[in-house]
C-alpha cells in the first residue's frame, strides 16, 4: 500500500479527529438519557470514509467512485444524525447497505481488485471463520452462566429450549447483508489501508503481536477473576477498589507501551524495587519534577480518585441544575481537547502508541 502524508492526514482526521469531536455531544446525550447507539454505528463508518475521501481528493485513477461516494454520503448522513441525536439510524444502515451491494457488484472487477474490494471466492473460508467465532462465543457464554449456577443456569437452559436462539441464528445471515456497511467501514479503513501502510513503514514486528496478545490476556485475567468472584465485589466498590483498578490499568498500560517484553520487565522492576534515598537519585527526581510535571501529577491524582465526581454529587444534593452540570462538562471536555491539540501541534515528537500493536 503506497500512500503519502496528505492521504494519511485526511484518513486520520476522519478516523480519529471526528470521534473525539463528537465526545461532548455523546456526553450530553448520555446525561439526558437518550439512545446513543447511533454514535457507535456512525463511528464504524469513519475509517473507510477516510480512506475513500483521501483517494478521491488525491484524484487516484480507476477508483470505484460510485461505491466510494455512496459510503461517504452514508457516513455524512450518519454523522449529521448523530449531531441531531436522531433515533432511527438503522434505516440508514439498511438502505445504504443494499445500495452498497448494488454499486459494488455492478462495478468493474478490475476496479474492485485494484482497491481491495474483492473476496477472491473465499466465501467458504469466511463462513468457517464466522461459524468458529459463534461456536467459541456461545461456549464462553455457556461456561460463564454454568459457573454462576443456580437460577441463572436454569433460566439459560430454558432459553435454549425455546425457539428464540434458533430464530436469531436464522436472522444472522440476512442481517449481515442488510447491515454490512458499518462493519466494512472498519475493516476497509484499518485492515486494507492503515495496517499495510504501517507494515510498509515499520515492518511486521512479531514482538508487537506478542505484546498485544499479552496486553489482552492481562485485562482478560482480571475481568475473569472479577466475574467468578475471586476478586470480591465489595473490594471493587470500596475506596481500595479504586486503587486496585488504577494499579491494574497502569501496569497494563506499561505492558502496552513497552517496545519489547524485556523493556516491560525492566519497567515493572523499576516500579516496585530498587528504592534508595541517595543524593544522585534525589537530584534526578528534582530535575524531573518541574512545574509542569508537578501540575500534571496533582491533576492526575485528583481525576484518578474521582474528586470532580464527588464535588458534582455534593452540588447536586444542594440543588445544582442538571443543565449546569451538562454545560460545564461539555465546556471542560472541549477545553481539554483544545489544549491537547495545541500541545501536539507545538511538539516536535508525537509518538502514536497504537503502533505497539
């Protein structure tokens, strides 16, 4: 995949900047109890729309323009409906998906081949992968409910004795064809465009795969321990539970951020061992703790331990209007986003940590 900085910029604006800009609106909808599923549905369109818009603006030759324009138009409509907090996003997805199949299948094979829009007859392989996922996912649910036992297990067995799961299985096939466009949006953006572009620039590093798998296993371990009750619920809901959660998140992020597993081990060792109060260590610490670092540490502690949420609860108990809370939150998030953009714009080195995957 050959690309350039301009195309990558257009893709990044669509795939990353738009979702961030939608966060204040999403927060407002959540606070007002509105359905927010349209935000998730719309976000699935953005990656492919970024690729298509970048290719069209670059005037690449031989692009399947009808399909590209349809997807971009559907994305724009979903974005507009998200802004307007509309309640019927599924009709847009169904109509756009049907038109997408028509435009895609009536396009020339050479165009589809050149822009990664052909399956190459691997329907059986795709079906086998989907069937495998359904079997594994269903098995995981069975195991989870079985571990709960009692009434939950009895109710789940009763559910499988009814016609509901079998009807759902039959609906899956037509549902795929009537709602494929948002799922295509993510796959075309990430797998067809961005992944080959990153591999061409950085190489397919096997170490990154190992780090990604271990990072997932790390969070899966604690989710499982919480789900089966090894980590008691009263601990998670207490003040100590907040400390435990932050510790797990920080250790997991360290594993995520490390370039290699060896580097992660060095970081873990430095975090919990080797403490000594010596002049050299003290001077090094003072050099690191400038005014900006101290401010960020204090702010991190305040937000990590839920101080703003506690203040809001106290103000609500004293009659603070709901609109004031919503407006303050939207203003705060917007200001934080603006400061982040300005900070990135003024920096000379902006590491993108998701390259670790």
